[in-house]
């Protein structure tokens, strides 16, 4: 079963994808995580995309399609969760072609509906365990008082992303509305779209996604 988690920055795509990986053995393909890894490891591609990402703009279709193509042919599991991909109509067409080439298809596109005010609060309060990538939030999921990650149990640093500031978020939202939101109509017309209320508590959003996936 291959699914897309579609939604604006801070909608909760990463949070829900991690849950599906743990409970269903699916493979999370987050283009944001792949690009951040390239940035940290200082590859040529990482250097090329660093400034674009920090400013909140989208990197080129060519780069992200290449990253996804490589993962589709090397990773295995109980289906793929596309998190943050596709983000343009060209990426959506490329994904359909790649899956067809592998004899696979898309099961569902889960649209995570939220409102912009909630996104600002979520993004500016987010931090991530540098050991395992578990995502925290100062308001809704605070870092434990003993500084130990609830997921990996380690006392690692909790980091904030370079693009998690109000200026970059404004650009990220604009990019979403201009380039990514047309995918809602695209997948609706294909009959693949299933909306869930992303404003509910994390566990309620999980339950809605479970209900869609069956
Ligand atoms: P990416 O890493 O994909 O970032 P994003 O889409 O902006 O999404 P986020 O990771 O910020 O949010 P999320 O929806 O995963 O929310 P999360 O679960 O963390 O992309 C980063 C950049 O990479 C892009 O700007 C672009 O430059 C580039 N890029 C990536 N993919 C690309 C592509 N395909 N094409 C071109 N460029 C690409 O949750 C957020 C916070 O809210 C957390 O603190 C969490 O604890 C909290 N939270 C989650 N759910 C809830 C809830 N239900 N209630 C309360 N709090 C909640």
C-alpha cells in the first residue's frame, strides 16, 4: 500500500508518518529529510540546496524526483509513505510514472487539513531529537524534563530547523499555496483524495488516518 501525506508545513505529516512506520512497517520517504541529510553531509547537492531550503523555497523537481527514484528502487517494506512529495504537478506525474514502471500504484492521498494560525504555532515550537529524529513541540509534546528522548531513550541535543522561523514559514506557505495546493484538485479528480482533520489531537489524527487506511 503506497500513500501520500499531503498538507502544508507543520500539518503533521512527519509525526503521522513515523507512527505508520512503527505500526505498519511502511517505509517513510520524506524528501525534506533526504535533503537535510544531504545538507548536513556536505555533498555537492546538499550545498546547492541549503540556501534554497533555509529560505523556504522549493528545490528543483529534477533533484527531488532523482532522490525518490533512487529510494523506490532500493528500499523495501509494507508500502511507501510519501511525506512532502510530490509538491508540484510535475512531481505528481513523475511519481505516477515511477510507480507504474515498478508495477505499483498509489492507494490513497491523505489530505491533512489545518489552518494557517495553527501552523505558525506548531512550527515555531518544534524541536527534534538529534539522535533518532523524534519530533517534539513546546506546547503539545514537550521534551521530557530529564532530557531523555521518549523514543530512543538517549540524552541527545534537541535541535530546531533552520527554516522554522516566521520569515521562512511565510515563504514555505506561499510555495505551498502556489505550487502544491493544486495537487488537491489533481488527486480529487483521480478519486484518490481522503481529507482528515489535521487540527485534532495527534492521537485523533492517527485514528482518522487508520480509519481511511482500514
Ligand atoms: P519538509 O521537511 O517536507 O517540511 P514541510 O513540508 O514544511 O513540513 P514539516 O516537516 O515542516 O511539517 P510536517 O507536516 O512534517 O509536521 P510535523 O509532523 O513535523 O521540507 C523542508 C524543505 O525541503 C522545503 O521547504 C523545501 O525547500 C524542501 N523540499 C522538501 N521536499 C521537497 C519537494 N518534494 N520538492 C521541492 N522541495 C522540497 O509537525 C509539526 C509540529 O507540530 C511538531 O512540533 C509536532 O509535534 C506538532 N504536531 C503535529 N501534529 C500535531 C497535532 N495534531 N496537534 C498538535 N501538534 C501537532
